[in-house]
């Protein structure tokens, strides 16, 4: 069978950027990182920080797509949780109906300290 090779198709999922037990939504909240961490003002995600995060990540995705060629996946599928310290739930679109199409790599983005 002939392999389909092409530019890496990266998808960033922002579902967990402003959620999860380890998300600092206010100063003083205790979250779990490699140790217990008390959220400070620098840890709280402002609209400006989120815009910067999304802009940088978008540029990284574009660069990866230009820099890397991969064997294309028919579907990207996963379920459960991903990451450490409780992780984040893998969005349903990767777990249902055989997974996501048109994606070779999905990165679940968080803004945890």
C-alpha cells in the first residue's frame, strides 16, 4: 500500500485553557504542580496572556507544519486523560466515531502554573 506523506497537521485544543483543578482562576487558590502551589497574580491567565499564548502556539503549529513531513494518519483517536497531576480529559471528538480526521498531532493546551 502506498503511504500518504505530507506536512504535519497540528491541531491545538484549548478546551482546558481556563478549566481544570490545576487552573489558577484566582490568587490564593492551591493547585497541584510538582508540589502544591498557591496561585499568585502572575499565575492567573488574563485576556492579554491568553492572546499571547494563542498567538505563539499558532506560530509554532505553522512552523511544525512547514518543518516536518510525516506519514499521514487516517484518524487520530484517544480517550481518557492526558498529562500529569490529574491531567486533562481528552475531548470527545478524539474518542468518538473513530477519532478526528485531518489531524496528525493534537496538543491539549493548558495554562496551569
